[in-house]
C-alpha cells in the first residue's frame, strides 16, 4: 500500500506542476482552437491577449533563429515554422504507427480533455503490454546468461572435482543483457523517435531516459531503503562495481552536457555520437576489471568473506561486513570451487534440518523439499525479480508453485538417471551362471544350479555344461554330470541338479566346478561361465571366521548384515560371541553398538550380525569401526556331541601335540574353533546415490528454468489461468495452505488477458537456448514502444504539454513501475543490496551510452551522409542533465554516508528514524528535479 501511495503521489505531483503552468500553456490551447466563438470573449487571459501571446511566441522564435549560426538556419527555421503552424491551426503531427484522432480542428476544450484522458489510459495499457512482453524478454535473457559449462578444479586434498559454472560473468550479464532487458523501452523509444522525426532530435526519448534515471536513483532507492523489514539491513557486496557504475552514471550525463554545450553547442557530430556509444562496452569492461581484480586492482588488498556456515567465499572479491564481533579472516582459495562446495553444503544442511523437522518423511520427500528451498534461496538475477514483480501485478504469478513443480521434476529425472537400465532388446544374447558360487553341505543330498539368458531372448538358444573336479572328486564327493540346456523363445533361465555324496569321514572343505561351453550361434558366454561349488564337511563342529578383513558399506544401507562363516564342518549347535569396537566411527553416532551371541544350529554354515548404520546424509564420509567374534563353544544341549565324545575331546586337549594319536588329532579338529579372521573392519562411506543426487540437484538448482517455458502449451495454460500472488515470499519453512486467487488477481488477470494470450505465441525459451524468444520479444517491444511514443506525443499535443514534461512525468514513470516492484522484492528477499542499488546505477549509465549514443550516432551519420548537421537544442536537455548530475552526487553521498556510519553500516534499512530521514532526502531531490525541470521547460525559470 505504501508503494501505491507513493505512485499516486508521484502522479499527483506531475498534475500539480501541470496546473501551475496551465495559465501560461492555456494561451496556446486557445490560440489553436477553431471554435465559432468571438475572439472578443476570449480577448484576455491573465492580462495577456491571445494576439499578444501569439506575437510573443513568434517574436521569441524569430530571435532564436537570428541567434543561431548560419549552418543551423535551415533547421531552426523549419522547426520554428512547424511549431508556429501547429500552434496556430491546432493540429498534431502524424505519428509513426498510431493514426491521428480526427478531426483535428475545430475541437473544444472538453474534447481535448477527453482525448487526453483516452491517450493517457492507452499509454497505461501499453505500458502493461510492454511489461508482459518484457517478462518473456527477461526470461530469454535469463536462459541465455544461465548457460553453463563443465570445469575441473582441485579439491582441498588435491583431488579433481568436476562442476558446472556459468559462462556469463555476473557483472557483464547485469550491465549488458539484463540492463537491456529492463531498459529496452527507454532505449528503443529514443531510437524510434529519431527515425519518426526524420532523423531530427526530439525531447521525448532523451527526456524519458533522464527522467527514468532520476526516478530510479531517487524514488526506487528511497522505497527500498524504508521497506526493508524492521531491524534488518542490506549492504552492497560488489562495492567496486557499484562505484564504477555510480561514477559512470554521473559522468554519462556530464558527457551529454559537454557535447551539447561545450565541444559543439547545439550540434552532435559523428565522433561525439560514436564516442557516447563506445562508452557502453568500455563501461562493461571497466566494471568487469574491477569485479575480477585485474590490472591495477590486483595490487589492492584481497578481502574474502566468511559466510554464515564458516565457508570462505571469494567469488566477488569484495569485503562484506561479518556478523557480530567475528574476526575477519583472509584466505586465498578457489572461488569457483568454494561457490560449488557452498551450494552442496547448503543442500546437505537443509536435508539435515528437514530430517529433524520431519522425522517420519522418507528421503525422497526430504530431497524434494530441500531442492525447493535450494532453488528459492539460490542467487537470483535481476531478471528473476523483474519477472516476479510483473507476474504479481498481472495475476500470473506464483513462482513458488513453479519452483515446487520444478523440484519434483528434477528429483524424478535425477532418480531415473541414477536407476536407468539399458534396453536389453538391443543387446546380444548372453548366457551365464547366476550366481557363480555355491556353498553346500556334504549331507544336502542335491542342489539346484541356475543358468540365465539375457539380451535378445526372442529365439532358440542352447548351451552345453559339464562338471570338472577340483579338490572334490566325482564319484566319491559328488555325482558328475554333463548335458545340454535349451532355451525356447521367451525363456530366460534353465536349472539342473547336482547330487552330493555324504560320508562319515572327516574331511577338509572341498570344491569342484561346472562350466558352460559350445553355445549356439549368435549366443555369447558371459562371466561367470564357470560356477564354483564348495562342499562343507558336516562331520565336525567347524571353524568360524569373517569372510573379509575390510568391508565397505554405504551409510544409506540402514542395517548391514555382517556374515560370519562356518566351514570345515557343521555338526552340532555352536555359540559364537561377538561385539563392536569404536574406531574413527563412534557407536551411537555413526552406527548402533552391538554385542551378543550367534547360535549356529546343526548344519548351519552361515549366520549374520545385524548392525544398524546411522545415516547422516553426508556428502563425504569415511569412518570405520571393528567387529570381533570370540571363542566359539558347543551348546550344552547339542544333540550331535554325546558325553563320551566330549570326554575324549577333553582328554586329547590335555596332551602335548607330539603325543597325540591320529584319532586324537582328528577329534581335536572336530571341536569348534576360530579361523584367522576373528576381527573385521567395517568402513562407512557416503552414499554414492546420495552424492550423485546432490551433485545433480545442485547443478539443477537454477532459477532460470523456473522463469522459462518449454512449450506453447505451457505458455497458453499460464496465460489463461488465474494464479494467486505469492505472499509467502518463498518462505518454505512453514506449511502454508494453498492460496486461492483474490479479487485483485481476477481483475488484473482479465485486464491483461489480451496481452497474455497475444504474447503466448512468442516461442518458448527452451527453443534455441532462448535466442529466438530474445529476438522476437525485442521486436515486439520496439513496436509497442513506437505506439507509446505516438500516444505520448498526442497526449502532450492535445493538452499542450511539452514532450520533455510528458517524458519525465509520465513516460519515465510508466517504464519504471515494473523495476520499482522488482527492486522492492529484491531488497526484501536478497541478503545484499546489489540487485536494487547496483543495478540502478548500472542501468542509468547503460541508458545514456546505449540509448542516446545509438540514436544520436544513427542521426549524425545520416546527416553527414546528406551534407547537413544533426542539431540538438541544448536548453531543456542540458538543464535537466545538469540538475540530475547535481542531485545524483548528493544521492550517492547519502548512501556512502549510511555505509560508513557506525550506527547503520548499510545502504538500505537500519534504524527507523535514519532510514526515513535519508529516504525523505532522496524523494525531495526527485520532487525538486520534477518541479525545476517543468518550470524551465515552460520558460518560467530562465537559463
């Protein structure tokens, strides 16, 4: 509401100014009217007759013609004659696109008021259209500037790390395409006006640029200053870039005054126009050098900032005030790697916070919520805030909904990529054992072997198999077998059985093999094509051990079942104690401590220890702990060891090894005992799936995809749908019920429906990386700007308002309203003031160098080719420029004072009293600028 009141106040200020000069300007309106009313009834107005007024006008213009040099006689005479004729007959000049409202004369004062109101409403509606097509334009710019490439950097331990970084430098993007996107109407208006006036100068284009610069610098910054939430501040991070753009934004207007009043008064030469235009890339280059600390800047102190998580960030090479009394630390590090690692740390921290907040949610839900917040919290460009502001105003925006949809799509696509399997129909036919290793007990009788077929299974396939001896022999330990396996169409596996021979003689564990051979045509044998069968003797209690000395598990496994093997016998019930021991992994933090006993029943060869692995969702993790098994013992109630046998075993244990008989040695071997591996190390590593998910989601956490569109269907759906404005300001910390559109949303939607549907035909940003959208959008903006220029000229003509006054009071305000809302949103949501202050000064400099420089270069070259000169009356423009420069220096001084003041230390926000005082100073500067510029335009103030 405060912004609306400020906007209304701005329009009211312009209206009051026009009322003040109405007495002087009304004489012109009466002189141009062809009403059938006697001239005597209007003989005087404020003590001056109509004829006397017309005579004064002619006399003043005649003196102006005489004072100009001979080279300018034709131009000034032509302009003066055109102005006198228009004022005397009461007609407006034909515009470039918009036709004149006929008839032009005779018309009454009431007719003029009605026409002025219609033209005014038309301008407002056209400004809405420009804002909506600028939405598409800025989305295309965001798509272009967000193009990324893969780079490889070294991590802290020297390991190579691949990450994606943007090709476009942030400063270059803000001063080129972003500035063009937000200032395209002003720039195009200046160029189109030159063409519409047959390459002669006009006041509308330059006046709009200067007026827009004043509004941006004074009003927008003042509003951002006071609308920061209570107790918060916003500080410029790219201070060097700001100083460059702020200096150039003032020097740009000083340069205009120099070429209009010093080097060649009243004439713009070709070299002057080209130098003005060339200053645009020089501004970008200088700002880039300052941001990257190149040339002389590399000899200055390098300050790095420490973010709230303690990560050093040096991407912008600017010092940022740290919170509290925390000391500043100077660290030299890789900015790209830090930025990428910071994003990953933030994502992981979000997951940890969400896990605590929603303990019952599964990982997929937590990842989706974290991705939503990553996108909404991520660095946002100028385009993002401009589009967000526009969509709120026209009833099209709830970007939070698009962020939720995007997060869900991202997670779905990433999971699909991580779990995708190749299409087996296109693979050749493969046959192999599955599994390739079998462990069986000597008394199992027979067991089943499985052979599978993969790939193309649409035809017939066959393969032969046969058993081969290892330490086990066919006929004594197993029954040898040989045969052919046939796979009909559609069958993907076959099975056959092998018989094991049992005996009562204690033996070591033995093995034999089964191999596949001689496959049919177009069939490949894959690994494992030889299966290993281990036969465990069941005549003794067995040997107990772990299978491996080091086992690696993922933290996402949940519960890991650690196998304990029993070999060289499986007779009787045996009890094996086990326990865990901390190492770098800590029980209760990384894993659940375990202690207990495993019970191996008779003929059971394997048991498992269940170990809870606690997931921390760490991106990098490498900790380990130990698991031990103690001395195994026979269960007291073991039915397979009778008392007499146990007594003989105990007697054999009392003898020395050299006194043992062969039977006693076999008896000792039959007791349960430990093998070599009674301790194993379990290494807990990060989840590779989680790590890959983080990498992919962080790379996808790009706001540009939320702004763009992928299809015409999506665009038309958005155009026809009423979406409530996002009031949550992307705060996803709390559960918020879905909003429904309000009355204002419906009104704004239907008012803008024509533009929304029309511009839905613009190609989506996904086509050719946004370049097609860029070209078509800027063409449409140019057409609408031409119509705005005609409407503004007609508006001033029918109400007898000069183009320079129309430009600074109406056109400049209309083109700057979307930027106003965008800057306020940026000030509230960003942690810094760059998107609402730095971009204002950069845009002001670009407007002059690109908008006026391009227009005046074209016009001066045209006149040089035709042997004439391009004349620009220095009066009004020169005065406005001088007034703006003085006010701009004061405004920049106020912001720098706030930055160094110990009680504020920020350009925006701060104590309530100080921010309102400083905002009032800026608003007063703008009011003074409007008043003085308007009075000078009507010669009330002489210069």
